[in-house]
C-alpha cells in the first residue's frame, strides 16, 4: 500500500506543520493556508509556494472570501510566543497576544492541543493566585455571604416545601460554611488550575459540534472546520477571559455574584472571537452557532421531559 505523501508547510520563517495533500487542499479552500505559503516534500530540492504546485492550482485559483480587516496582516504575524518557547514569561506574552491581537496571532499559530492545554494550565495557575489572595482577604465576608444565601434558599423552601424540598441539602451546606483556611484555598486553587482547562476542552468540542451541524445544514464555511484548531482556540479564549476576570477574586463573593451574567457574556464573545480568528470565520457566526446548538438541545430536553410526563399521566 502506497504511503501518503507528507507536505511540510511554512509561512516565511514560521513552521506551520506537516500535512497530507487532502488537508492542504482543505486549508487552501477555507483560507487556513495561503498560496504564498512555502511547501516542501521528499524529493524536492527546495521549498516552493503552494500556488506553484500543479495539484493545488485549481483550489488556489478559486475565489476565496476576503479576509476581515483585522486579519489582513496575518501573513506577517508570528505565532503564539508559547509555541516558540515554553515558560511563564512566554505564557504571559501569549495571553496578551490572545487578548490584544487574536486574529493575526491565532491565524498564524499551529494550535495543537498538546501545546495549548499546558498553556491553559499555566494561565489557570496564575488565576488561582488571585483566588488564594482574595479568599484570604475576605474569608469571613465570603462565609457570611454563603450563610445568607443558605437562609434565602431555606425561606424559599418553606414557602413552597413540596416543589423545592430537593434544595434543602444545599441550603444546609451553605449555612454551615465556615471561613476558608489557607490550606483549603490552596487546594481549591490547585483543583481549579488542573480541572478547568480540561472542562474547557469539552466546551471546545461542544462548540465544534455546533459549527459542524450548521455546516451540515447548509452553511458552507462551517462544513470543514478543523476540530483541533476549533477546540484549541476555544481553550485559549476561555483561559484568557479566565485570567482577565481573575482580579475579581480580590473582591468579596457578594460582588462577584452580581457579575455572573456579564462575565458569561464576555466569555462567549471572547471564545467566539478566538475561534473566528483561528479558523478565519465571522466570530458572530461562531457565537450564533453555539447559541443555536444550546437552544436546540434545551428545547429537545424539555420536549423529552414533557413527553415522559405525558406517558406517565396517560
């Protein structure tokens, strides 16, 4: 059986990776690769632009939607600093690149999960420092807020005992909250740094499902979205917004409770922006696909619940 030929790609001095011909064709079609990207494979004496390869001529000459203004300079951009050197300083530089220049940076980056997840762990660990410091400063106030929340839930249970009785264990737990010790905060921050990036991986997979579903039902730009780049960009976007919001931990829990909805909206926008930059898609279309998927799943869930009750009640 003939071995599939592997093609090495580079953009100026930046290595983009090694791909098979089919992946190169798809990349040229969706704008991930450019005709000016240099390519080399076994048997060639020198690198040659993709636009000069006969097998890619038809794809290279096809009409490609114009890039948004903020990614027009992607060919001159460097990939994430983290992909060039690992360390706390490069993690910080990468964070700033994701926040300030997501389009040119992510478009030029390889975005491999094996590299992205460790970066997310580093950023989450930095966020955990704020959690420890803020938790230590406001330990008593945070415990008092939890106690108050437990009392409010218990009052609601007493008003509607039959409907909300299942919330009683939560109310009891909140009322028994004591001020967190440094050891407890350290364990909480460690669990946060370890587990949150892994949860963000699952969210990235969920976003990819939404994009592919829209592609299946007629949105041409979403038909061949790359799984790894989609998930990696989602993880990076969530890690960046997590670090941006980390200083809020320096305030009491009562303040953070008021900001839950704005933070959720900010997370959705930043992640959609990151994925749009990585895949060269409209970020608002990415956001719309996620919202549509979530609404559809919720509606199907409600339909199933009502169907089960209808069967039970006859």
